[in-house]
C-alpha cells in the first residue's frame, strides 16, 4: 500500500484547493453529493412533495379566484362596463342618458323579479329577468322557441319547464302582487297603499339555457319582455316609488379597445349623475367577490397555504435530520479537509451549498409535479358535471413558478443551518475519532424550560378559548384556542427530544418479549435520541393535525346535527295555496293527503292545521299549529322538544314567546269565532315560529278544524332530494294547487358542505403524514449505513437475515407507532377543544372519538413503518458479513 503524505501549504501561499480548482467549495460539494445520492434522495422527495403542494395550491387558488370572478361576471355576458348606483338609485332615465353617450351601443338596467308559477298542482318560485336590448348584455341563450314579446309571454329555463311539465306553447299561471293606485285612509287620517294578489296566464314562447351558469345560485332565470318587466316592477312598487336598480350594464361600439373603454367610462360618469362608479365587468366582479368575503378575496388561498406550510415544516424536520446524520458520518472527511487547509467558512458554505442545490433540484421537480397534478384534475373535472366552467389547461405565472422554488430552497437552507454550523466546528484532530451520539448538554436546560413554559401557557390559553366559546364569544375563543393550541404544540415539539425517546423505550420494552430482533430494535431507537425524536416528531405533527381535524369534525358534526335538527324541525311540508272566507289556509284535499302518504321515502306523515289565534290577555295574535302529540313526535327531528304536550296544554317555543311578548306565562287564553279556551303553557326549545295545541283544543274556539297542511319525515337511508321530488310528482297527479317545501334538502346541503370541507382538510394534512413517513424510511436507511459493522458482527455470531429484517421492521414500526399514538392523543384533545371554542355557544359539544379514523391512522402508520424498512433491510442483508466488517 502506498503511503499518503499530507503536506501543509507554504507560508504566504494561496489556500489549498480541492483538485486545484478555483472553486473548491463547489467541487467539494458536488463530490459529496455524488457519494451521498441515496441518502439525499428521501430528503429530496420530501421537499419535492412539499413544493408540489405549494405550487398546486397556488394554481388551484388562481383557478378558484378566476372562476369566481368569471362566475360573477358571467351575468354581464359580453358587456364592457358596469355602472353602479349608490343606494339603488338608477332609473330608466339614467338608461336613456347612457344610451345617448357617444360610443355606447346598448345599455340596460340590471333588474329581476320573483313570481310564483303554477301548473298542474306544481309550484315553482321563479326569478325573472327582462330580455336584453342587445345579446351581448345577457348570458342566456335561446334553446328552443322564441324570445317573449307580448305582455303575457315568458321564456323559462329548460329544467323549470320540465319540472312543471310544460313545453313551448303551453300556458302557466303566474301569481304576483299589485299595489293599489290610490292610498287607503284610516279613521285617524293615516294613509298607506294596500295590495292585492292577482293570477294571470302566461304563454311559454321559448326555453332558455344558461351555458355559463351565471344564474346557478338563483336556480335559473326566466325571461319576459323589457316592457313587461317595467310594468311588473311598477305594479309591485306603487305609484309613489318608481322602480330603481343598483347597476347598469353597457356595451360599446368598440369592445375591447382600452382607449374606447376609458373614454366611455369618463363620459358615462358625467352623463349619469346617479352613477356611483363605472367599472369594467372584471373590476366589478372583483369588488363583488371582495365584499362577499369581508374585503378579502384570497381566503381560500390563505387557508390552503396554511396546510402547505405544515407540510413544509414537516419536510424541514426530515431534511434537518438528514443533514445532521450526514455531517456526523462525514466527520472523518471533514477533519481531513481541515488538516489540508480547508477553513470553517468553506465547510459551512459547502453544507449550505449542498442544501441549496438539493432544494433547487427538488423544488423544480415539485413545481412540475404540482402543475401536472392540477392539469390532471382539470382533465378529470368535467366527468363530475360541476356547475361552474373550468379552464382546460393550467396557466403558469411568475408567482406559481418562483414562490414554490424560493420556499423550497429557503426551507432546505433553514433546515441545514444547524448541521452546517456543526460541520464548521469539527476539530481537525478530534474529529478523526468516531464521535459518540449527541448528548443533551448546554442549551438542553434552556430548551427544556422554554418547552415547558410554552406547553403550560398554551394549554392555559386553549382552556381559556374553550371557556370563551362556551360563553358565546366564539370569535375571541377561536383565536385564543388557535394561539394556545399552536403554542402548546410547539412546546411539545421542542421538548420531544427529552421525553419522546423514553416513550419509545417504553413501547420497546413492551415488544421486547417477542424475541431478540424486537429487543435489538428497541435498543436501536435509543442509540440516537435526537434523531429518533426528530423523526417521530415529524410524524407526530402530521398525525396530530389529521387527528385534530377528524376529531373536531366528529364533535362538530354531532353539535351541528343537533343544531340542524333544531333549525329544521320538520323535513317536509305540503300546504294549500288558497284561503277560506276567514283568511286561513284552505283545507287540504284528501287526494293530496293520500298521494303524499303513498311516497315510499317518507317514514311518517302528520296532518296539521295552521292558523293565527287571538290571545285574550294581551289583545295579540299568535300563530298556532293543531296536531296530535303522537303525530307531532313522529315527524319532529327533535321529538324530545314535545315532552309535556297533550290536551289542555299549549307547547310554546321560547323564541315564539319572546317574539310575541308572552314570556313567563303559565296559562294563555285563545279566542276565536267559536269561543275561547285556556291552556297551560309548556315551554320548549323547539326552533319553530308557531305554538302547538291539540285538535280537540282547537275546536273550542274556531270552526277551522280540517287539516290544511301535511308534515313529513324522510326515512333513514332515503335520498332527501329524491324524496321531495317524489312528493312533488305525487301531488302533481291530483290536479290540486299545493306548495311543497323540503327543508331536508337544504339541511342535506349543509351536511355535504361539512363533509367536503372535512375531506379537503384531511387530504391536505395527509400530505404532511406522507412526508413524515418518508422521514421514517430515511432514518432507517441512515441507521443501516451507520450500523454496517454492527450488523455484520451480529450476522457473524448467528443473527439470520430474517431476524435482521425483523429488527429493522420492528424499529420502523416503533418509530412510526410512537409518533402516531402520541399524535392521535394530542389530536383528540386539540380537536375537541377547537370544536368547543367554535361551537360551545351553540350547544354542548360532546367529546367524540372517531374510532374508525383513529384505527385507520394507526394502521397506516404501522404499515408504513413496516414498508419503510423494506429497502433498508434489503441493503443490510445484501452486504456479506466479512465485507461489512472491513468497511470504514
């Protein structure tokens, strides 16, 4: 063997360089990276996933923002400008003034009307807009027939026409109110305008389509002529209140010409004195979106980026752990470099340069991966028949490209700072000996005190947030809970190095009885407490957040279900639309009652009578519902609210009592044409607008004894929307005019929103768990490399390859299991506390443990820990014992 002589540099000469290069740090770094490719791969994958997450979030945020703007601006079709008026003060005179402006091709007020359409027993409350004076000013297209021209013409959306069972050329009944031309004068000289309900026949001249879903939130729009709309609005507002509008849309002779737009903007502002502002359709849409979100139109983006931040934090822990081990393994190399003239700055820069290169390469891949994922989503989205138009391809902008790149590189550099400092402090001679595992000295005490203070202080804030939320101050309570939870979690993470390895050791002792492989695995977790703590903590963060969201959602679901039950006490209501001679709703026809009871999706139907009763004591009125106790409890979503209800009692909800000034009454006397009856008041927390009495008590003071409404309860497992449709179809065959309203559909909509939000949040947080599991695999791989000689010795004294594989499998499952169990426990506490802070004022928030989700998370963690051991185990058993014993 040829001896190698290290010659120190001559005095006054230039510093020695690696290979004579003028950039020794760069050459050294690239050489180290080539030799550590496998070890850097896991850290690179972690940062790649994180930056892909950030890039995808920015792309999705841009799509959501653009789609939202387009959705708002869609109702203005191809209009160039929107003139907005303060306090709804734009009139027809302003339209004429706008049309007279040079360069203006057309101008219309933005107007709508609401009317009741009836056909064959089916009722639809439909929004109506006037036909535009120029096709560019309306997003609606004619799908069939012709546009309305006469005073009794109407065009309907295709789905509305289908629901009513009509086609082009058929007639439909429209009900609206007309204000009297002359005021009514009372005995004291006061005047007011009375109104009357009229029903007129309209002819369906055409069917309209809304290709851009401009009126999706309104359930589609019908169309009448501009003259008809003007007359309807005038009839509805009365002679002393001419109809006005909030906005006016304008089309120009030269659309898209910036100079023409600016010139027309100034001219319109001068020609229309009532104009508050003149904006382009895009500017107007941005203002509308901002007003709907409290002045912030990036709420979604900020919300999702918060979870991207979590993924980056977890990735940072994985990267920091990787570089710490790499520096420790290179101690001999670093010492040799110091001996031949490398200074501390060169070593420091070498590690940071390595981190920068790794971060840049992985971030570039992350941007590409994020863009591909979003593009795949856009390609798949049309299959789900979404109600909003989405772009066909992603649009890459400078922020989408450079923000993830900058974030990825900065996170990697930040994670490498501490290892770089450690590298620069390597002593030339002392580092020639293998270093022991890091010990907890020096800053350990400061860290322990800081971790304890943050944990205790955070828990105190968390409890305070729960108390404030229960007291009804949800906004302050949520902020306190979020701050307290974040502070305590940071404290737990900082202190994890002190207690988490001991917990891992305790778990290891539990599994140690399984054999020598398990005992070796448990001992290996204690070899390097800092690395074990860092790896398990990365997984702990992700699992904590996922567990927190699932637990919080489960607790919130129970609370919100209770609130929805109270808010929507009855699933379905069917009522008559005509009135008797006393002004009460007409009696429900028997054919309708039979038809509703024949619907398969209903588990119960109750006959009820609704009317307004006079209260003797206060000379007030009170809306009441007559129903038997059995029928009421059969259809109520909260039947416990009807406890104590029976003959001789009046079930009086607290909100109804407050509304009509009847609080604190023990009895109430109701009077009517047939006499009066005194009833004992039974208070209830039911969220209804009526009081309840039995039919036997009703006949004591009124002759209105026949039921005029039906209440129904949807059966468990039945489709709410489908059941409501079935009821509408059933009553349409009776040729009776009745109104069907299904609150259960709206309730189902709220529940679906909760499910979707939960799914999105859990999916986002799952990314952090995936990154943390990469850290587990990385730790095991590095552990195998560190213990090459030790594993060889164990093989030499009789440890089989199967036992070695088992040792690494148990070690991976121990690290993953400890992180998952502790994360689940923390998540349960945080989730319940957060739900209490947010919903404590609504009702009691139960502590709900989502056992299925908990079991799935724990199972995934253990399986992932097992899978993470496969590749390291293959590398360990591949090396022959003799060759491994000779390895340095």
